[in-house]
C-alpha cells in the first residue's frame, strides 16, 4: 500500500497510471531528496511508496483516434469561454508583452444594440469567436502554456468544464483517486485539476481514518465562480471553503507566473491552516514535473511522511 498518492491534471488522456509513474517517480524522488539534504530528519521515500491516480482515459471517446481537431469555434459559451478569458487576462497581467483583452463592450461581443433571439445569436457569435481566437493566439504563443497548440488548449478547457458539469464523469474520476487512498496513505498530492479531485475526495473520507497531508500544486481551487463556488462540498455561507476533516497539514505551492493558479494563496479561501508557498518553476510555470522537483514541494511531502 502506497504512502503517497499523486493526482494529475488535464491533458493526460493518453496516459495511464503506470505511464505517469515514469515521469512522476523520478521527479517526486528528486524533490524529496533535495528536501532531505536540507533536513535529514524528514521522511524518506522507498520503492513502491507512491502511486498515480490515472483518469485520463475517462476523457477518451471509444472508437476515435485521439482528440478531435478543436478550433476557436469549438469553445463553448459560458464556462469554457469564461475560463479562457480568465487565463488570458492573467497572462497579460503577468507579461506586459502579451496583448490583453479589452472589455467585451468595446469589441462588440456584448453589444447592447444587437438584436435578440436567433438573429441576435447569429450576429454576436462571430464576434465572440473572434475574441476567443485572439485569446488563443495570445496564450498559445506565450511561455505560460509552453507553446501549446490551439487544439490542446481547447481540449484542456473542455476537460475542466466536463469535470464540473458531468456528474457521472466527476464521480468516476474521484473514484480513481479514492480507491488508492488506504489507511497507510500519508500524503495526497494534487496538480492543477488534480488538486480539485484530491480535495473533493479527501472531504468525503470518514473523519476517523489516520490524518493526511494534502499538497496542492498549481491549483485553481481559489478561483471564484468557475471553480471555488462549484466545489463539492460547497463553500460555507460567507465564502469559506470546507476544510477536509482528515487533513491536518495542507501546503499549497504556486509559481508566481502560473496563469492557471489564478488565486495563488488559498489560506484566505480555506482558512489559516493552509500554508501557502511560492516556488519558481522557471519557464515551465505550470509543469507538474517542475513542481515536484522543487525543494519546497519535496519538503512538504517529506514532512507528511515523517509524521
């Protein structure tokens, strides 16, 4: 039984739990080893101490060859367009060289003079697609998303949206992580959307089980509206997130340039028990590998193993 469970984010539909270990294993061990150089009293990793909760296959459609060839026209209004806009706005804030979005009212996207109904949709949709295309052009040519293609970025948007809007898929993804968390598990690590999965799974565990350490990497958990307000369990009245009863240590790590971790400090959302730590992932701001090899991440994991 593994003492560390790692939950990945979006874009891993061609991976399995086993293939993920080839990337996660060396990075996880490396980060912990760096931490042990600083403090030999921290917990150590042994062979077989960690597993990955792979769920990417749940996003694959049977009988197809990979992802559809998504374009700007495939970004759906509502959740997908709003999340894309949030990433675009944050990337432009972090890097002045990136052309940021102008208010929708200025480019005609939400023009009040447009006719309503079916005719209004036909008039406004090309304007909205043009705005989406400009967002994709800005994001896919920046260091924030590693020069990812339009097709893959749209696919990532859809995976996030589907998690929050398709209950059966959400339950199946959480089950993949939950089945790996045993009484021997001491640390659960969640990257990106995986941090949402990990959080929701831990909230559902019985409080009498042994306590756990939660480590979140590049997490969108604090993003109001699109993520935070859609969590299960829902935030308490007044806007405070529910604390997972089984968690007695929570370290949240975010690179200051990570445009996905739009709200980098989670303590204001979930309470002072969250220890927010800034890390520097270089040019790979949102990379799971870069987060795992950071000594700060290794320290958080090793501290959980030492308890």
